[in-house]
C-alpha cells in the first residue's frame, strides 16, 4: 500500500458517494472564491479611487496579488488577495490592508464562532476537530481550535476587567457551585462563585465568575471587593444561598442591604433533618407557608409550622428557626416580585446548564477554564436569560416590614 489509511480524515469515507453528492452545495462552494476576490477588489478600488487598469490621480498603486488560504462555514478555499501601496502625506508608502480580510486571518469570524460553539457545547479539542471535519473538509486541526480558544480567552480577560460603574443594578443574586478540575495532574474540586445582577429594567446580567478553593468568607469577600473596585454600586436587595461565609462577607460590606435566603436551599435543609417517611409532609407544610398569598398568612403558617414540628421532629423546627427573618425578606417587596425574589433559581439554572455541557469532560483542564466556560455560555448566546418576574416594580425600595418571628 502506498497510502496510510490511518491518516485519512475521520468521516472521509462516510457520507461519500453519489447518494451524498449535493449539487447545490458544490455549485455554491465553487463560486465562493470569485465572490471573495470580487469583495476584496471592490474594497481596494474604493481605497485607490479607481478600478484596476483605470487612469487618473490615486493615493497609491497596485502591485500584484498573493495567495491566501481561508476557511469559513463554506469550507477551505484558496483566494488571490490583491496588493497595493498607499502614499502617506509625508511621501512614504505603506502596504494596503484589507478590513474585510484581516492580516494573518485563516478563519472567518463565523467559522471561529462555530468552533468555539462546538467547544462550549461540552467537548474537547480532538472532538471538535472530528465534529467539524466534514464541514471544513479536514482543514481544522487542533492548532486551529487552540488559536480560536486563545482568542476567546482574550475576550474573557477583557470582560473580567470591564468597568461596572454604568451598570444600573438593583438586585444581586449570589451562589456557588462545585466542579472538578485538573491541578498538578490530579482531579481536584473547586468552587465557582457566581454573581448575577438584575438591572432596573428587569434584565439579568452576569457580573462575575471566579474560581476559588471554597465558599468561605475570604473567597466571597475577594469577589465582592473586585466588583466594588470596578465601580459596582450597592444594590437594593440581595438573594443568597445561605452559605455562612457569603452571609458574613455581605454583612461586612453592605450591612444595611436586605438579604433574602433562598427558600429552595432551606427546603433541602429541612428534608435533610427529617426522616424519609416525613419528607412529603414537611414539603407540604413548607410549601403552604412559603407560597401563601400575603405576608400575614405567611406569618400565621410559620407559627403553625413551628408548633407542629417542635413536637413531631424538633430538628426540622430548629432548622427553620436557624434561617430567621432572612427566609422571609421577600415579603418586604411588592407581591409581583415574590416569585423571582424567593430563590437563587436564576443562577441554579445556569449551574445546571453548565454541568450538562461539561459532563462529557469529567475533569476540566484547569480552574480558569471552568470559569471561562461558564462565562462563554452566556457571552456566546448559547444560554439566554429572560427578565425577572415583577420587573415593573423593581424601582420600589423594600418596605421595612419584617416577619414577626414570635411563635
């Protein structure tokens, strides 16, 4: 054998033959080269003020062409790029650069988006190459995927440094999630600390994603201090998961800002303190209390809950009392906001989607990659966030009417 079949691109034999021949695709691809070359020729004509072989005054002159290889969603194509020299005011000349085809560009922006999108869908470099080999005719190797990823990393670093002074954020939602990454060649668990903001118009915005060793006070304080340093103003309302370190960090930074403890997290805590046989009953009583129609009804059902469960299962009652009035801070808001203000579900949904995307990679390459992937899911538009319920009343300040804790 003269050829090494092991070097044949994956998918080269599959989907081959007359049954898979598409004359429309073939005709379009054959015309791509001419279209791109005409686009570049028009751009140069506009820069010189005259067409090729034209006469008249011009700020420069053409001097041949050079061949470039470009890969786009149409596949790889070799094109002849026109060259020219432009004169400056001081009499010197410089090489003309195309705005449509940047210097050293090997991929169109659409192709880069496809590669990054495949990577963000929860795959790795080799799998991206195999997944896109048919579209790009084998022109995408690991180095191309890596270059695209480095470009995305530059956008991530700029996002991490961006100024937040112009963000009209009235509410913060804070929560953490655990992921496994490779550190010193070992799989290690780290925490991703996520801060989501809610603007006055109801739109959610991701403010921070930081990889930390845990969810202690120092870790959360580092995240919050960075936000403040970049210009974030104190919010009017906070929603937290109940982690002790986070609550201490917030109390030290914004002691006067009302904070709501996530009712879903507390529900899990209650079930953890009750025998399995009582889970259904605890859930029913808790739901009736949390989702009551008015603050007065919530207060009445809370008292009834405590009286009942102090006798039936003391640990459940103690767990509810531990949360204090922070579990009912949402009642200080207009009722239209209660649904969105009771829980950290806005971040929990992002966590679930993030973990669904990375489940094919049991261990991520690094801690920074984990945070970057989380951000990129939103930045790329693969995950979108809707406005919070009750956004029309977000401008109203929380009332000073805490729930009466006397039971």
